[in-house]
């Protein structure tokens, strides 16, 4: 019988576990996660007002409740936790699905000024990620600049512009909801360095901005026309042509005088965040010019946009996991069809799937074929892996190493506590926002060293 550890319980990890139990009738899978809650970015990355996407948790739950899959939360792997070599002692194979945990930086002066945040920090705040210690995002802000034109940029722009009554039914933590209810942000600029034909948002996400109550979307036709593909979109893929159509409609619409405005800007590259009273007060942009090959060059002309809040949404990046090889250029673990490579050679029993395998690309569904490819490699290797002696059950060994894993019953207790919290506030489910409340709800007293081990 093959014993496999999957590290990470986001979509890539759950899809890997699902593929394993579907294709091998005897395999046993432990899904390990640093957090006491499963589902990864579906729980902590999908915006709270995107209920349809968040409902994917129901599909992931059905997989995790398979009798041959076990959830072990609160288990740190790597630095200050269980070492990869220890996992190889406990399991025939290990599949790392650890995502891309950090943000790319702009690398410009003033980036670290108070009031300048990564979009990931803002998302973690309104999604109640227990590692988030930041707050005060919107305090004192009237104008916000979101740098980036992908779906995450659209998400944070939409949350900033949404009325609090629309957010009450979501699972947003109470502190974030209260802060947004007091927000004075009425002007939001979402800015891209290239043109609309290179923007990475999807049409569905884009259209949602135009459906926000008491909010108008403002687009400058002349700025859009700097993009040759905007003038003649016939050569673009269908999805990008639809984006152009939406933008054309907004550009042609007369001013509405709505209480809030979202301004979509293109061909502006941030070059500096300007201080005002010790915190960010404006963003200086350089006008860019398309070079005909999808890239842009600087024009030497600059524009300052006032902002007391700046959210940088320019992509994610993988981080090294101690004990695994890492390619610092790509931010991924070197692999061959999911098999981990150490110094160019396949490392028996070690595999990767998801963003740490391919980089932070694709949508949630992209993780399914990615995981399937990795599992195919693993099962091809299974005859050579299964002969190695490992414990019948790794859990006693993990506990002996000083770990106190949160099992599925603990996660269900967290769910109940979040439902009770919501009921007490006159809302639906409301997320618990910190490690202490999550671990207390799970029935654990191991609040110190919640992810420690060998």
C-alpha cells in the first residue's frame, strides 16, 4: 500500500489527492497544511463577494472527506517545521503543492512608505488570513491607486468601491467590515503600464466593476486609442475583444456624477511613490509608448496621481522551502513532469504540483491537469517507491516529533465556531481572523509553536 503526503490543501493539493485515490485503489493520502483550515487560496484568496467561486469549497470538501484522505492542519513543513527528509522517512512519496507565497515588488523609491501595501496584504486582511497583522488600510484615505490590471487588481478595486450593505452577507471578518464601512475612499485609479489589449483581467471580472451601485467607471478614449489593438481589435483573441468592447462602452458613456468613481488608466508606469507628511501622498507615473511587440518604452513625460492608499498588484512569486531545491529565477522547484530534480537528477519520491511547479499562472481549474501530470509520474514510479519501509501511520511519529496536527474534526469545529460568530453578529458565517481563535475553536491548546516540529 502506497502512503503519500501532499503538502498544501489548496486546489492543487486537493486535486493531487483526488487523482491519487481515483487512480490507485489502495493508496492512502495525508494532506498536510501549515494552516488549521483547508482550501488554500479558495478560502484566503477568493474575494468574499465572489460566492460562486467560493462555493468551490464544497467540491474540495467532497474530496477531503474521502475515507482514504486525511487532513492534518497546523503542520509547518520546511524551516522551523518538519523537514522534507523527515517526510521521506514517513511516506513513500511527498507531493509539494505550496503555492507562491510572496509578492513581486515594484523596485521604485517610496515603495515602503506607510500607506503603500501589496494587494496580497489587503486581500489577507479582508479574507481573515491568520498571518495578517496589518490594518488601517483605508484609514484617512480619500483616493486609492491600484497598480496592476489583473484579476487581483480588479478584486481589490471592487472591494474598495463596494457598499458595506453588500459586504454584510459575506464571510468577511468583522473588523475589516467595520473599517470598510467607515471608509472615505471615493476615487480609485486602477493603472496598467501597458494597454488594454495586454490587461490580464477577465471580462466577467471587468464587467462587475460597472455593476457596482453608486459607482461609475471612467475611461479615457484617447488613452485607450494609444493601443493599436484597441483601434482594430480584430486580431485579438475573443476574450480580449470582449474586454475592448466593455471599455469602449464606458469610454462612450456620459458622466454620471456617482458618489464613487473607478478610473481605469493605461500606458502609465510607476516610477516613484511621493511622500506627504511621512506617508504616501501620490504616485508618479511615466507615460509609456507601445513598441509594436507587446512591450512599452518610456516617453519621458510624467504624471502624478494623488493617493493616500496604494495597493501594488504586480504578481506573486514562489519562495524557497528549506530542504527542497529552488530556481530563484523562475521562483519554482526544478522538476521533470512533476518529479523534483536535485542537481539535474530526479529525486526519488519527491514531486511538485501547482504554482511552485509552474509559477503563478492560470486559474483555479488549471491546477487539475497540472496535478494529474504529477500524479501520473508518481504512479509510474510507484513500484520502486512502495518497496521502501515506512510507518503504517505517520501521525504518531509526527506527534512524537512535537506536532499537534488539527484533524478534520478540528476543522469542522472551526466551521461551527465561525457560524456561531456570524449568528451572534446578525450575519451569516464570519471568519475567525487569527491563530488564537482558530486553534481554540479547533480544540487545540498548542497556541505556541503551532507549526513546529523536527
